[in-house]
């Protein structure tokens, strides 16, 4: 590895990731009106039984008269590491059920189980409230007090314990807990209940295997078979500095995306709009759904809109392909445009426009644009150029597949996406084989679109990386030299400015492209190393990430990190991918199953933040995720503003681009 990549830091990102509304203080986790910020986790037969609801301004669990159920949890969207938590609890004398507050826990959707430690809440024997039981599979027992199994009696009651039922006084009890490092301390109504020194317990092999104990979700429990009536309110958390990592938010519990359609995530009126394709593993009705999730950072509210739903399960299976995820564009009138298509299987490009300005939760009817009857479209990329069309503005959709060419193509709209006009193929590859250049785009929003691309698919071509830009109807090399008009296009990829020269042992694939504040492009890509002559299935074990910036007269290009091995057999060039920060050219995010500096392999793909102070020659790496029990791949940093940063990625497992089980997760940040 290059000597300049000499630093890796497994430190907290708390300094750079400061959550919305924190300001070093308390954050409310319940708005008193809705279940926003929480999700029910249960077996399929229990999900629709509405055990958890909001009643009297409190999170209420009511299973009275309904004993036929398994465990049902209400799980926080966000994850936490070190924190202080306060919650008010009201229990009722006639309720015989058990509950609890699970911390640093994680739900297994296949096993229908929530692993992690639980602070017990037990109105029938209230002296138990505040003691700690471990629900982690393989270790299920009381850990404070330390007992062999689930059996406990009143001899273990905390000294001076205090509890009041709903019928006594105001009826509310104050549960307080502090989780720091491997320790958990609790108190109930001001009386200490537990002080767990959990080193060697919460971070042992069983907990590391489930990725719980030190970090995870909060959850409120309904015990299997219990008739429970209990209420929680005033749930407040204060993240503690020095925690292992910033909080990770689960935005969508089922979604995947490819990286050649953008913007996959847009920001509109301060809200994130997140596009994806649902796999339907946990809810078969969503299989192949093209979705747009709106997330409000100020409130944590999530609203899922389905842009396209198939008419039958068979059709849903045909739409299940991560290449079909939508691209978004915030129009100047405040409405959102979404475009998507199937992965080169038909001539149609589908599109929808949001119903109201500043709101991506409701959409107008789906429309279809057909560039030509022989087209096989995929990969929409939407860009608004305000100075075109006589100053009225023009939207471009750069996609692939006009006239079944497999080549980069374009269409445009002069009425904000209501109707479309077909352009031409603009990058030809003169060969008998139908090579398909892969392209990333970035624009300044006024008059210029930058374009970075390859010769073809890396399995078919020893790819180089090239750059051109479009302005005022013409295509130019990086240095401004005119090539020809957009309508005429490039006659071969080599007409562009070469950023990186590929060869049989260095095969490139473009990953991301953005512009700095001077409007100069910077880009990132992966390179498969030393695979020349290897048979299918034996290549793709060593990838590297590279970073390049245009210096005004030349491209400065650097190898910056080990990217690890291929994601799965059959796609030797698939990496976890690299994402640029659109507001900060000195920051990148990578997914790798190797140490970024040494290349030593690790069990799962993890997310790292890379920063440089010298324009890209030397990098410092900081772990965003660590010791994960699932893969973390395909990070993306949406275009926002200079105050806010979001980093989102896919967490789960991928077997192919039509077979995956991912959550969309991420971190929201206030920039330093």
C-alpha cells in the first residue's frame, strides 16, 4: 500500500456527528401524540394487533384479554452507545404482565428476537423494577443481581425500593439509568437499583456476536403470553460524550439501491427524501416496490410513499432489482420529481411529481416517457440548468439505453418534467461488442454538467477513468478543449480527458463525482488489482479506492485505501463503494471488509470516514461502524448545506442485485 496512507483512528465520531436538537442536553424520544421514532417488532401474526399505541399522552401497552401472543417490542429507530435515560412509568394493580426497557439491543428479523440487556419493569413484583436481565441468546439470566438463570425472589430487592401504582398519588414512577462503557447504573424514584460492572459480560463473545451490549436500540417490551397494561411517557435521553460512536438511525427497514442513479437521496425543505427498492423479505407485499421515504430530522417523523407497486407477486419479482431505485430532483417550484425504470428490460422511463411544494409524502399519478420503442432504459440522473431554455431552465435526464444501445443517453424537459424530449447517445464505443460505459454526473445547477465515466463494464474492459463536461450545448475536455456538441456526442471514450489509465491488472469503476466551491470536479473510484488471467470466480480479492481532483491544469490522482474483496461471487468488481462529501472535498466515506491502511481482512464490510489535509495524498481513517454483525455497504452523502451532513448506507446482506436483505441506516450531523 502507498506509504502516504499511514493513519487509522478507531475513535469516536462524536466530535463531528452532533445529533439534531442535542446541544449537549436532553432529547425527547416521544412526542406525546404518535409512535414517530419507534417501530413495532414482532412475529407476523402479532404485528397488526396494536398492543402498543398512544393513549392519554403516553406510550401504552394494553394486552388485557389477549394472551395469545409472542413477545412484542416497541423499538427505537435510533441506536445509542453511552447515554443517560429518564422515563416515567405508570403500572396498574390489576395488570399481571411483565415489561422492561431494553438498552443497547438489536432485533433479529429472522429469529423474531431482541437481543440485549433489559432493565426490568414488573408491576406485579415492583421491587424487580430497575434490576437487569440479559435477553441475549445464549446468556439469558439475571446479570444484576448475578444469578444463574431467570429465577429471582424478593431477597434481591434493592434496599429502600420505592414504587407507586396508578391509584397512588400521581401514579408515575421515575426510572433513571446511565449506560457508560460496560457499566449500567439504574435507580427508581431516586433509590439506586442496579450498578452493573459489565466488563467481560456486555462485551463478551455472545454479545459481540449479536452486536449488542455496548451499542444498540432502546425498546419497550411486552412479555410473551402476558396480559399487560402499562404506560410510559417523558422519555428523554442525553448522549454522553466519549461514547463509542454517534447514533445510527434506521430510516427504512427494507431497501436497496445501486450507485448509478442520482440523486438517490435529496434534501427538500430540510427533510431527507430517500429512494430505494424494497426486497419484500419481511413483508412480501412490498417486494419490488419503488419507494420514497421522507424523514424530518427535527421530529424524527418518517413517511413512506410507494412510487410504483406491481400488480402481482410475479411482476414484483421482476421489479426487484436495486438498479431500479429512483432518482430525485427538487424543482425550483418546490415540488419533487422522481424518475425510475427497470434494469434495461423495457423502453419505459417512469416518473412522478410530488403533489405539493416542500412535501414528498404525496405524489401525482405515475407517468411514462418512452425515448423510443427500441430503447432499454436504466439509471436516471436528473440535473436542472437554470440558464438554459432562454433562462426558463431545463431539466436533463442522463440515462442509459436509447435504442437498446447500452450507451449513455439523454432526454430533456422544458416544463419542469411534465413532458420529455428524447436526445441522443452521447458516448459511443466503436466495437462489435456492446460495451456500456458507466457514468457519474455532477452539475452546478446553472449551466454546466460534469461527467466522469469508464470505457465499459469492468468484466468486459480494462477500464480507465475519463472526464468531460457539458456547457451551452457542447462537450469539453477537463481543460476546456471543445470536443463537439452534446447532440453529436463522443465517438469513443478516449476523446475525454483521461484521469486514470487502466490495464489488465488495474481495472477501474467510477463511484462518485462532485464539484468544489470553485466549481472544479473531484471524483472517487475503485480499482480491481492483479486479476489478469484469473478464471471467473477467482478474481476480485483485492480492490483499492482512489481519489482524484482537478487542479485547473491537471488531474491529481491518488490511491487512498484498501477496498477489500468483492461483495459476492459473480460480480468480481463490486466493492462496498466509496462516497464523496459534496460540501467537503477533504472528506470521503468508504465501505470495506479490510483495514483501510494495511489491507488485513475483517469479517464484515464496515464504514470508515477518511479525511485529508493535503488535497488527497495522505488520509486519516476513522471507524464509523465497528464489530458489526452485518455488512455495511454503499454509503452516500446527499447534497445538503454547509451546516448539515448526512451519511446513509445499506446494512444487511447481499447475495445479488436482485436478492438482498438491507435496512437503510445512517447518521445525521451538524458540521463542525
